[in-house]
């Protein structure tokens, strides 16, 4: 894959006020590495030789909610327009926005800490097998694999997978060898797994209004079936509607999990979710 050079609005503004040369990070802070960009009149020369006009840099500098990348002589927004509008947002690490809705918490915590809070709720261990039901940008799958687990992650939307392929923070999904990506609907894909296949399940579905079937007792029974005895489940729920309508979606989730057979069902406030386990095995 050709190397991509990323530019966020803050760095575009630095370019505009730079001298003849400036060093910038061009991988969205995935590393501390910097690259040299040379000013040539009203154009800026990137490491692969791409020349970008000042007017393009000025446009990027004004677009505070987007990420751009340079590839094969062109400049592109990290976005996909189709039935829905998808784009990477310049948080560090980036989150994905679908029709203006961000897929990670970005107010109280950054997406990386948000991910760690979720994974810490079930603490995958060396040699365990983890099911990550809703991949997104794959931060959960990557974090679990870094702890020594083998991860199977499922993503329904090919546009989300395409943005993950672009995003440098998602690279380990496709290069590390410890994560298997399956494109499909989790509601259907999970039915194909053998009973007691997973030590841990991390279930981080889209909001209830977009994917109600992934909050159903029927689906929870499938998760119970594929989990090993003693296996742990974390279910991200969030708290939509709680502040203004006194609605408690987590309570309904917990009741359905118990009916599906899970025990030890309790809230994990720092991760805005619920943990549970399957009876049997060693208690975790």
C-alpha cells in the first residue's frame, strides 16, 4: 500500500505561516515521527513529491472537523459519501462520524481511553479468543490483541472498513496477524459460530435506534451460546435519553441479559456499559 500523508487543519495553519521548510507529523500522531515539507513559491512539496497549492492548504486550514490525506499527487478528504456520509474526525486518535454522529466518546475522554475503558471491563488475557461484534475503526480489536488475545471482529458496513484501511491507527487490523476481520451483520454472523467458541465478547453496537436487533434477547441468547462457560461479556450501552427523559436503557439491557442466561450482570459506569458472565468455569 502506498504511504499516505495526513494533514489536519491545525497543521495546515502551521504550513501557511512556515518558512521555506517545516517538519510536521503526517500520520495523525500515530508516531512521533516528522516529515519535511518544502515551500516552493505558492506550493508545498510533500515527501512523495506531491505539490499542493496554497489555496488547497487554506481550504484545509478552515475545515476544523475533517482529515485530509495526500496520495499519488492528489489531496483527498478522508470521507465517503453514499447512502450515509462517513468521515474521519481529527480527534487523536481519530473517530469516525456517520451522518454527523461520532462513534466514540470524545468529550470526557479521547477515543483511545474510551476503548481502554471498555476492554478493561473484561480484561482479555494471553491466549484467549475474543469476539468484537462491531468493529468500527477497530480500536477495541487492536487493544485486545495487544494483550495477547486472538480477536475475531465483525463489521457490517464496507464504508467503515474502507475508512479503517485509510486510518493509520487502524493498521494493525490488517497487518498484525492476530485480528480476523469479517464483513457482515453480527446478528447473522454470530449464528454461524460453534457453541462455546469465545472466552470474551465485547459488544459495542450502534445506538439502539439504528440497530435495535443487537439489543434483543434473541441476539443475547446467541452471544450466550458462543461464549465459553465462565466467559465474560462487556456490552456498551451509553446513556441516551437518560439526562433529559429519565430513560434507563441499561436497565432493559441488564434484564434481557439475565433472561438470556447471564449472571453477575452489573453496570460499569466508567465505560458506560454492562458486564456479565456465563455460568460455569472459573469465576473471573
